[in-house]
């Protein structure tokens, strides 16, 4: 079936670009002597996660316990939840998951450790935790060395909690003004992560894993410092407009939204049938990942999505309007692909303009 026979809106994934993105990031990790544990919150598709695993990934990363459960049910056996798992209900789910797969998760508070210790008392093996280090993103994670030592002490005296290592996410590299500032922020974040890994060693707790994340530095091919054992990029697998702006190249975008022109009410205004419920209204307005509009129209120069309603996309461009007719289908490169995948039940795998497979987005909506 040709892609133009698909009903719209539809999430498309180009098979050849997808496989090349998977291959190139694995090659980068191998060249730097680190493990690749891709973040699957980008695609939420066990089929794609298994492709990454087959290409050499050591395991996968997820954002939520629900995602971990879906991935485990589809054969992924080494899963890191890069988030704080808090509360008895979630911890009991992780404990059950740990009976059949190697699952680890993030912590950054002694309160968490005490909760984990209580829930895992009857577990077959100790909970596997990595301490999150805040490296500049201003999100979750340990900031002060004294707090880190206090947390390590809480883990040390816990019978049912095992310290596996440390991890960080340098998401602030997205806002770097240029390549060199991105490198600077990346190196600072890596150094801080390594600093806390050394503190753990000094406290007699050897980190098996020292893990860092965020796609832009890896796309730019920065050398990974000695001592880092693992990287966790996610968006690289599909790419999007913001990541493409890091490279100045949209050719690596595997995922697009196919949409139909449904109205041309003025000479310059074009309406298509995808809105915020199918592509989001997200934009990035700072740094190397900054975007124009709410998405880029593929195969048209300097044509962007100017606005969305719930079920309508608005494009103001007279030249574009002259080139399309009602009923024509165009593809939009989203600004941020991760939340877009969460909006769709399936993706259509395509090659050379033909549909070759249907991939269910099985972890969509798994927010808890």
C-alpha cells in the first residue's frame, strides 16, 4: 500500500532512516567503549526497542514503571527506569517486575530508600538503585555532596537495597547557544557525574554503572570521558525538528506525521487534519535545538506549522498554498517527537513510499 492511501493523521516511520539511526548511535557508543542503553520513552514501541537491542544495546531505559511493564512483557530483560519510583503501589509493581527481569531505578532521597527497604523485605533479591545527580538541568537529582553521603549511608544500612551506581541527564545542553557551549556543558555535566561516582568509591561503595544521557552531545560526536560506562540517548532513533537543527540536516528524521489538506480558506491559509491531539503544540525557542513554528513541512523550503487547534493545523504560506490542493497529503516533522508518539496507537513503517508494516505503540499512555 502506498502511504497516500493511509487515512490521516498517521505516524510514519521510515525504515531505512530508522535502521541507520540505530546503527550509527551503536557505532558511536562502541567507538567510545561505553554501553548504549537507549531511552525508549521516545518511541514507546517494543518492536523498535528490540531492534535497538539486536543492534547491540546493553539494555533499555524507560521513564515510567508502566513502560517497563510493557517492555518486559515483550521480551526486554534489562530495564532501567530513569526516574524516582516513589510510593508503595509503584514499588510493589517494580518488585513484581524484578522477579522476571533485571530492573533498576533512580533514587535521590533517603525517604525513598526507607520506602524501598520496607516494600522489598519479601523480595527475591534487593532493589537495584542508581542515584541521580543534578548536573545543571535544574530538575531532580542530588545537588550537595553532603546529601549524597547521607543517601549512601541510608543505602549501606539497608538490607534490601543495592547501590548500582549513579546517573545524570544533561538536558540543559538543548539550550546551548552553539556547538562549543554544548561541548562545555556536556563536559561539565560528565565531570560532575564522575565526581559523585568517585565520592561513592571513597565511601566504599563501588558504582557498577556511571550513566549519562541527552541526545545532542552524542549527535555532535563529542568524546565520552573515561569513567563513564553508559549512555542513554533517546530521540536519536526517530529524530525531530529540534534535533535536526543541532546538525543542520533534516535527512535523519525517521518519523513524520502524514496529514491531509482539508481547507484553503484564503490565498495564504492552509488547513490540514492534524491538531494538538496528533502533533502537540510544543516548540523550542532557545539554543541549538530552537525551532520555527510547531513543526516543519517536509519537502517544502521554509514552510512551518504556524498553529494548531485540537484537530486542525494552520499554515500561513501563500507559496505553499499554491502548490497544494484540498485532498493532498503532506508530511510534518514534529518539533519534539517523544510526546507525539504517545498520541498515536500505531506507527506505519514505510520504505520508498510504501507501507511495509504496522508497529503498535504499546506503551502509549503508560504514565504511571
